[in-house]
């Protein structure tokens, strides 16, 4: 059994630990299997697979003293929803990012599909949904395309703007709200890298040092070639898309507008904005910055309620 450091973290008020149990699971096979957790409520209900955002996140989405994916898992389980969450392969085996052929699809899709199938063994297999945050929300339509038994999607702060363009926008924002020579230098470097991603000459052989965040040409080709909104529009499953109004990483203007425009013909797609919430759906006030994540806090209870209610209706 794993030892979890919960220092600085206490359960949110909306979680009732006595209403569910957790057990360790493994997702994947062989040396690339990753550990995870099945959170199972006492009552039967739907199930969700949680997908974390871009970067080497653990199953709790740990950022500073906060564990937003654990908040969601415990909150949803307290509302009768079974949850599977797992450490990303980039967390357990960070060296995979050095593989020149490794892509976003490799990072998420096979693990998400196996997690869906595992959860279907524990709940009604027709009621297993995928809930993705940030990049996890972006890739969720690709997961549903790969595994049609997914009952529906919940996209939390899912980016729709091309990631390399968003990176420039975000770093420009940070250079304004928290100016420093380091911020200016990073903005300049990522701007050059974004131009390389846009170039028709981008290939698997493009040096990762010339690309944003040192990610490989193959990784950026996969991102550049993937249209998450069009992929979602072609799916038959219902969707719930939630967005924080104070989010500077994924925004209403740059991302949610793209989702709404691409899915406007779908009567089974619901979108909601939470004006006080930042990228992690932590409520607050004023311009959001990375410092938002340094103080202990929890995911907005309205997010848990709205997801659980939407799941109950589907």
C-alpha cells in the first residue's frame, strides 16, 4: 500500500470519507503500468475516470499543498459516483518524455481506455464517463473516439486554442502581472518555439531544444494535428463543459468560445462559467497568478454538485 503525504491537505467540507472506500489499482501493463486509486461509494451509481492536466501530475493533481483531483474524487464519491484516478506515466516514468516518438496520445489514451474498462467491471458499464481537466479535457474526445462505450464527457478548463499559441499568451500575461527578466526571457524563447511549431518544416527530427518546453517534434506534431473541438463534434456522447472565469491559462475568450462555436448545433452539450474560479476551480478574487496555488484550498463545491447532478441525469 502506498504512503500518501497529506501534510497541508484536509478533506473538503463536501467530502464524507465514511461514505466510500478506496483501494489501489494498476493501470497499464508491464514496466509502463501506473498506480491508481478506485474510490467506490457504498451506493451503486455512475462512474468517472479522472484525467489530469498537462505535465507530470500524480493521481491527485497535486499542486502546492492542494490536491484538486482528490477533492473531485472524494466529493463525487460522497455523491454516489465511483471514481478512478491514476498517476500519469510522465509522473512515474518522466524519462518517457525523452523518447522522440512519445506523444500526447501515448501519454493519455491507452491508460484512459484501460481505466474505463476497469471501472466498467465495478459499476454499470453503460454509465462510465470521462472527466478531464485542462489537457486531460482536451484529450477526452480522443479517448471517447477510441473507446465508444464511454457514456459522456465532462471537460474542465479544457483548452481549445492551439497549445503553442496559448503558451505565448499565458507567458505574456505572466510577464505583465509578475514582471521579471526571467519572465521576459521565457516569453521570448517560447515565442520562437511556437513559430517553429507553426512552421511547415516541423518534423519528428526537429530538435526539441528549438520547440516550446523542450518537447519533441513528434509530441508537437500530434498536438498540432489534433482538433479537439471537431473530434468532440463528431461524437454521439453528451458533454458538460465547465470554465473558470478567472482562469488565465484556459479562458472564456480564447477557449470556451471555440468549444461553444464548434458544438453550437448540439442540444446535448451544456457549458457553464464560474466567475470566481481559477484554472484549478479554486474560488478567489482579483487577477489570478501562480501564487493562487500556494495556499491550501479546495475545488469549488459548485463544481462537484454540478458534475454529480449532470451525471445523475445521464
